[in-house]
């Protein structure tokens, strides 16, 4: 009976999301509408959409799953420093990137994608920046979208017992449908509702679990016994200052650097209707982020405590920690009276998955149509480009399904790889393009190439010998290459400098 109620809630939710897609399908009149909503997002939609598309299924599955490990493989301190790095990174992204990018992206040829903005910013007549940027977007978003599809499959598998592959296909079809139809506005407005639902779920669940265990005192006793620490989890256990080492902590906290280069987040800054609305949007976003990240880490800990009371030690050790939110909802919220609430909470996971996957598909399709096809086929009109965009959504989805077809895929690992790729390929370039007048197109191209390639090489070759999160070394390599190549090549011309001086002020 509970499963049927959960299914009914999910169906109602999915129907609502598809309805929004159909509504905005009728309103999209141009490429700018489809990819940037005509730069007409309000404060709430901008802030909630940026954060919902940012956190993904990773917030309700990947991060709690890492904290669930407690001190095994330094899971808890890794989750702690990851969350802290992301919180700081979110704030800095809104503070030093959002307003400048919004202003300059509009005035630099009314750019509607990050590659186009970079090409216009540096007057790159070779189009290499735009094309190579688009290639990296396609590569890393394939991995990122695969992570969301994998999370969706795990959700349907855990709730309904559907085999992994059919569950994978069902989730992908739903996500693709309303992205295909509605474009940027559909994605952003659904993100508003999904962000609110995610916030409610991640804040509520640790409170419910703690109450079920008998309160904070009993929870502390269980955690102390579980971790074999008489005084429970203290400062050293949460932060890992003794077990991780300084370099490992810096490496983990470096997740925050990735924010400067995430195209699906930066596009929200470009789409807000007024640069002066960035500040109130930032405040809303930071409240959401601080509470959500904190609750996600706590959920992993209290979830481990709760599961230790109903599972044997062997079963607990074998449990997939990334499904802890699902298991808790299913075990605690039983019965017709609370099954609807359980359905709503489980829907929050789907919300988290959809809010990111749809954004990733949209940015990827824009890279293919706007940044690649438009350069190759200059005579394509808006209608033809929109058709290419929608076909791209389908094509990318099929490739992402193939990547996610392994049922043992880790949502956390896939997200960390893609996050590093974007953070290193675009983060330094975006940051320095908004603050360094002397930077030129050769330096920008060198930064994109060196950052993206270093992530791939570090992840596939070097990391086995030197376990450092690839984002940190790749980000540093990109910064160095931007500076060195820019200084060794010709200065930007006077027109670029004048434009920079005019539009880069706060």
C-alpha cells in the first residue's frame, strides 16, 4: 500500500513538471528564450534555480553517503570539508562573479552561453575558444548527466524494486521530456519548486530520525558506541585534522574552487533580469546552501546511527550509504497516514536529480547548437538552431545512459570528476576574464586547454600514485598558463580594454 502511495505522489509530481515544460514550450520564440529565458529571471527563481541545479542528487545521496562512512576512509571529515568548501565557494561565486558576468555577458554581443561570452570578451576571430569550450562542456556534462541518471535509477530501484536498467531509462525519459520541450524557463521554474522541496526534505529528515531514536542524548550514545569513541564524535573526528593531514584537507575543501567554472550555474547569473537583484538573490541562496549542506552531512551520521539499531554489523558494513535517505524514509514513515509525507520526501530526491540533469542537458545542447553548429553553418536561423538543440538533448541523453549503465556507478565519484573538469577548464578563465585587463585570447585558450586536460590526465593516470583531488592541481595549472601565455603574447587592443573598463566595474 505504501509503495502505491509513493508511486501516486511521484506520478503527480512528474505530471506537474511536464506540464510546466509544455507551458514554456509555447512561450519560447527564440534561441535566447530557449537558453537564457530572455534574461528575465526574478530574484527567487535565480537563487533557487542556481542552487537546485548546483546540488543535484548528490546532496541527498552522494554527500550523506560519504558522511555515512564515519571514520572509515575518513568519510565524515571528507564530507565536512567538502560541504565547507562548497559553502564558501557558493558565497564567493555570487559575490565576485555573478554581477560582473551578468553585465558583461549582455554587453559582449549579448552572449547567451559561456563559450560565446568568452569569444566575444577576447574578440577571438579564430573561434577556437568557443569550439574547444563547447567540446569540454559536452565531455564533462556527459559524465555529470550520467551521475544524475544513475542516482535516478537507484531511487526507482530502491522504492519500487525495478531493475537498474529499466529504472535508468524511466528516469532519463522524464528528465529529457520537459527539458526538450520547455528550455531554460521550464528548467528554472521547475528548479524553484524543486529547490524548495529539496530544502524541506533535507532539513526535516535528520529531525525525524533523531526523534525516532529518542532524542539527542540517545543518538549521541549510539554514535559513541558505533564509532567506539567514549565521548562520541568530537572536533578531531568531524574535521579529520589528525587522520587526514593538511594537504588532504586542502584538496577536499578545494571543491569550492569549482563554482567559478560551472556553466549550468553561471547561466543563472547571466539570466537574471537586473544586475542589482544579484545581492538579494545571493542572500536567499546562502541561507539555502548553509542549511542544506549542514543537514546533508548530519543526515549521514544520524542515518548510520539509526541503521545500526535495525541491521547486523555485517549488513551495515555492506549497505550502500548513498541510499541512506531512501532507506530512512521507507523504514520510519510507514502506514497510510504518513505514506504521503514519505512520498513527498522521496520525490525530493527526484527533484534534486532533475534540477541538475535538466540544466546540464540544456547547457550541453546550447554548446552543440550555438557554439559549434552556428560556427560551422553560419546561415542557420533560430528555428533550425532550436531544432538542433532539441536533437542534441536526445543525443547527449543516450550517451549519458550508456555511461551510467553500470549499476555500481558512484554518484559521488561521477560528480566529483565532472565538477573538477568544469572548475579547472572554465573557473580560472571566467574569474580572470572579469578582473584582469591584460588577459588575452591566447591566455584564455591556454587556460581552458590546460585545465581540462590536466583534470583528465590526473584522474586517469596520476591519481593512482598521488591521491589529490584533481581540481586543485588543474586549477593552479590553468591560472599559471593564463598568466604566462598572456604576458608572452600581444596585449589586447584598445577597444577591448575600453570595453573592459566600461563594463567590469561593480
